[in-house]
C-alpha cells in the first residue's frame, strides 16, 4: 500500500537563515523516512498479493512557518495541500516543530489549519500531529548532548512560557537529566540559577539550550554566557549546542505522525 499522506513541518519562523536551513535539512531527513517506509510497505504488499502492485507515490514533505513568512500559515498550508492533491495524495499531516505546549501549539496552529481546511473544500484531510516537545525521546538526545559537556552541575535553558503549566515539560525533562530548569523569557533566569549553583560551590556548570536550532536567541545566549563567565569567575561555564537537525531528531518527528 503506498503512502497517501503528505507531511508539512511547521516551525515558528526566524529572520536568521540558519534556522530555516536547519528546518529544510530536517525535512529532507523526514522525506528519507517516508521513502524507506513506502518501499517497505510496497515490498510487503508485493509478497502478499498476486495482483499488479500499485504505483508508489513520491514522498512529499514540506516546510512552513507560523510567523515571519511571506504568507500567513493558512495560505502556506493551502498551497502545499494543492500540491499534495495534484500528486494524488489524500491526507496532510501537520507536524509542529515546537518544544512547549504554548499558545502557538494550542491555539495559533489549529486556527490556521481550520482556515486552510475551509479554503480547501475537502480536497484532502488535514491532521495536526502532537508537537515535537511531547516526545519522550527528546530526553535521550539531550542526555547525549549533556554527556559531551564536562560539568558537575547542569542547567536546562528553555525559552519559557507564560501559559499556566506551559513550563512543566521543561521541569520534567530537567529532572530526568539531573539538571535544573532556567528560562530565557521568564523566571527563574539563567543568571538566577547560576547564582544558586555557584553559591553551592559547583566549579563546572553545563548549560544545555533547549532550543531546536541555532539562531538569534542562541547567539544571544552565547553572548550572555560570556558575560556571566566574567560575573562568576570561580566557576567554569560550559555551553552546549542546541538540538539541531539530525537523523535521530527526524526519527522522533516521524514517530509522532502515528501518535
């Protein structure tokens, strides 16, 4: 049975070209997953049927942004859906590349999908899959990154959400990693957490950015860490890289399409 779904990776959007380049790289990796599964399903179908095998459809994986795009998200979805429909695909799965269940995930993306669905007039079905941050496998990726940092105490630094309960996933992951959570936009801040750890006499402190890709915020974090290194000279600060595009991250995204 051929894959009848198209997949649209939706990110926040950034003025930094490095971020979009990483999203495109991730889309390519997900497309490879689609191809491999389609080939496996085709071979399985061939073995179980004497009839002529169906023609496999080429994988269609695209990207869209919620903000800072040339067009609103609902129009990006509509145009991509038209491509999918013209290719003979019947379903569109929207895969939100967001780490926290904030307003963007809970309200903005569903609203944009609803607008696109009306415009499409039932040409194909659209489903929003769970956001990336809900996958438990993220902890494994972060643990691997943390293992590369020489530290006796660690901080998991997230953007932070003002939504009630929005930061609970960060707290849970931090606990799994044996780290303490800090936030870029809300309290407790990175500086506040460092004050606590330096006061506790930790000499090597790892800082793990809970961000998907390199961009303006991660650059600002790097600048901030350099300043904090001077503010806390008795402790060595070790800043890890953001999660980044990888085959392992693509595996998690691909897994969520069936959740």
